[in-house]
């Protein structure tokens, strides 16, 4: 199973991380620059917090994706969204814990 880990770090640190991953037999990492962040796609047997897509890989949910989904719901769903945020222990999308992004997004889609 694959998962994507986004790390914002200096090029030197990213190089070290790639070297460490390269030491694990059968594991590789690919990187690409994306707005001062590097996205590392790492194969793994265990799932991470995220949504599974049709190909069986896990996609990490980002705060930007949640914000876009909330905006897409419009003002008509504002009260329901606020209630949902409260259920997740947050007062705003920014205050939402990243470990809860996937579950929040799943419930948000149902609104």
C-alpha cells in the first residue's frame, strides 16, 4: 500500500530523509517540489490517516482540501459545518487536528 507524506524542510534534511528511506530494503521515496514543500511518496504496508482511492492507495487529506470543501458547501450549510467542527473538538478548520482530517472530510461530504 502506498501513502504520501508531505514534509516542509530544508533541501539538506530532505536529502537525509531520502537516504534513510533508501536503506530500507524494497522501499523507495520520490520527491517533487511543491510550493516550498516536498511531497514524498512512500510505499508502506500499513495505512495512514487519509482516504483510500479507487486504486487502493491512501491519499492524505490536507487542510486546503477541507477549506475548499467547506467553501463549496456555501453559507446554507454553515450551521451544520460548525456543529461538525464542534463534534471534532475544533472551533474552525484551522483548529482541527490533522489526524482528524480524513474523518472530518468523510462526514463533511455527507452534509
